[in-house]
C-alpha cells in the first residue's frame, strides 16, 4: 500500500500509475491533506492538530533534508 497526499491529484495519479505498472496488486491511496479547501463541509477540517503525527516524526528523522 502506498499513501500519497492528493492536493491536485497530479502526483498521486502519476506515481500511482508507475507503481501499478511494477506492482499491479499494490493499493494506491490518495488522501486529502489537513486543511484542504476540498473537504466540505468545513467541519471535516476540524481536528486536534496536537494528535497529528507524520512518518518523519519517528521513523527517519536523521534522514530529513535540512530544508524541512
């Protein structure tokens, strides 16, 4: 399974296509990023941001580019 943030869906579409070429059984999931204007009604964006984490928080912090 691959989970990709789907802002305008261009990245998830292109990456998903290439992944499916190599691994047809892989599941590609596009997720709407937090705060997206596409989440309607507005209540869908109400979340406790203190509970939000990312893979970068615990998995590979030593590998993060300095720009992030």
